[in-house]
């Protein structure tokens, strides 16, 4: 395609990935009107309609979808050149964005990434804590931590660590409510869990493993909200063992009946394997996360 440059394609990719001029402008640090003019100029140059504006934002046309493939190839080439020409050093620099469920984002990643940044002063770590699957092809994140390995997409997947979960409640709650000696006893208690139709990964459907007592009365799509309900003495919740040391007021219950094991996976776009900086960061993150899960679970 004649007379195209990386700046044009960078603007195009931002709008394609973020579905609008305003969000693209925030990422590019450009006024939305300027972004719109750049897109219009690109469409005029190519004599192609790349986007259709809708109430939901900017949707790619068929021509736009084809251009995305070429633009992503150019992006990978630019990143590769930057990595190859970056002065080699033992320290990492630049920004790395990690997408993760809020459990790992709140109780593991802060201390892990802070320690990595201590050793790499030029590094900027961004943690996006959202209860959903991240689209790495749209560059919503450089790396994603998941609780299930993805089955589709051009992705590389690395198992990080197993982790464990148990039912828990505050001592004050347990002292003021009927005793819990069996799963059937949970029917006399208020349970805390996920909103059923917002569970984005089957591995998060923890309460299903309690059998008849699977119904929860206090529900949220956020584990942090669930945990804060439990901490306030509102009921019984399934809690990650690695979060327990932070909240000594919580006490495990029915440990012989309910002991869940899940796994964390590190997911990257397949093309990023050639980005040496991201590979080094991923190695540091994986090692540190394994150690931190083991350290915290040993305290429970």
C-alpha cells in the first residue's frame, strides 16, 4: 500500500482496538478530533472505507479488517527493531501491562511487581484488574494471567502455579451463628459468591462444589468485594489461601470437606516471543509468583 507510514498505522490500530476516537486519543495522547482527521486522511489516501460509526463505536469494515492484519505485521516489525536496537543491559525498562482477575491482581501482583521494579528502576508496570478474559490481539494487555488455559487464538500459554481455596468466615460470625460441621449445615448460613451469569471462567464457579448449598445470597463479580463481605462478618465465603494471611480475622472451615485446587496460567500473544524484554519480564514474574504463592499458603 503506497504512501503508508507507521504513524498512520499506529492511529488506525488504536481506533480498531478501542472501537472509538476518544479512547484511542487517550492512548495516543491526541485530541479525538485529530484522531478522526488522521483516519479520514488514511481512508482518502487508500480510497477505502475502514470504519463504520455505530452507537457502540467505530466498527471495522471488511477492508478495515484486512488492513488490521497488515498493520499488526508492521507493529511487530517496529517492536522487533526497537528491541534489537535497545542498548543491552541487565535491567528492564519501558511499560508492561498485565491483565489479571482481581484476586491475583490484589493479593499477589502488587508485591511481586514492586520487587521487580525495585531491581529495574526504568520499568513501568500497569496492572489491569478486571473479572473478564483479556483480548491480547487487541493489545488490551501485554501479558494476561488466567485460571484456565485459552483454547483459541495465536497465544503462548505457560502454567505458573497451583493455588488452593477453602471456605472461611470471621471468628465473630462463627461464634454467633449455628455450628458448621458438614456441608448440609451451610444451608443455615448466608453464603457469599459470584454472580452466576457473570462467571467468565468455569474454574471460578467455586460454590458449585458445595453441592446442595450452592446458592449464595451476597454475590459480586469481584472477589475483593466477596472477601470484604466475609471480613465484615456478613457470611461464609470461599477464599484463596494466599489471601488469608492478610486477614487474620478469617478462619478456614470444613477443610476436610472443601479443599479446592486451581491453577494460574501466563498467556502472551505468540508474536511476542521474539520481544526479549517481555520474555525476560515474563520469566521474572513466573518465578516470583510461584514463590509468593508458596510463601503465603505456608502461613495458613
